[in-house]
């Protein structure tokens, strides 16, 4: 074999090796799942056991990286960012059957911890649009708001809005966790009624203060 033939063979071998290395690098890169801090990746396709002994067909990574098993596993992403929810209910009955109008705002997010709560989100929220996720959280909060309101007098709701918000957050916490949510902040912005009950109470207290 001549020198030229040997050189050509060496070049071809080197080119082949280069292609193999490039393909290997690109393949490995496509299998590495890099997750930013405000996201969680859910890799579905393989079964694993939770500490409770329950078997699930997914694993998750929050703000890190993982290696995806080719062909077997697929990746879906979940946002962990907080989203605001405006809550407005009208003619919701307080204790004593006095209808009130309540306006509030809540900051909610999908809980990355504990794992049990995040698993709830995977099973109930994964694959839904942002609008659908927000609607689930909003409907839950509105239901809890009506429930807590029914246990409080109009005076208590209007005069102790922080206490009302705290009671609502505690009541809604369990229901939101069952869906995979975490409630960051809840504030009562406005309390009113169409019958003038709160206004009458305010005038009465003002008159008592003047006396």
C-alpha cells in the first residue's frame, strides 16, 4: 500500500471518529435535562417507588439537571413561579345571613416541596394550560372564602380583615395542597354589602363614640 493510500485511510478514519464523537456528544446533550430554578421537570415513563411504598410512573427534578433515559422517558415542564389570583364574590352569606361582597387577591404557586404535595400537582395539573391551572386555584379559594365567611359576623370580617385572611389561608391550605398548590400571600382588599348593613354599623359606632 502506498503512502498516499495510507494517508487517505488515516484521514478517513479520523473523519469517521470525528463524526462518531460529534454524534455521541449531541446524543448525550439531548438526553441531559437542565432545569432552571423557577421550573420543575417531570420525566415520565419509568416506575419508581415513593418513601410511602406507592409506585408512580414519573420522577421530578427542580432547579437542577438529570439524565433522561432514551426512548423510555419523556419530559414535561412545570412552572414554579408565583401567579396572582383576583377573587371577587358577591352576595356571599356571613354569619347571621347578611350577604357581603368580598374582593381579595392571592399569590399562589405550584409547590415544589414537600414531594407529596408536588406529586399532587403532577397528577392533577400536568399538561393543563396556565389558564386552567389558575382557574383551579381560583375556584378552590372562592369555595373556601364562602365557607369561612359563613362562620364570621359582618363586623368581624370588616373590622379584622387580617384575621379573616388568616382564617381563609388556613382553611384553604389543605385543599390547595391536595391539588399541588402553595398559598404565598392572601389579602382582603374590600368588604362591602348592598343592603347598607356595614354602613349602618359604622354610623352607630360613630354616634356612640361622639356620645
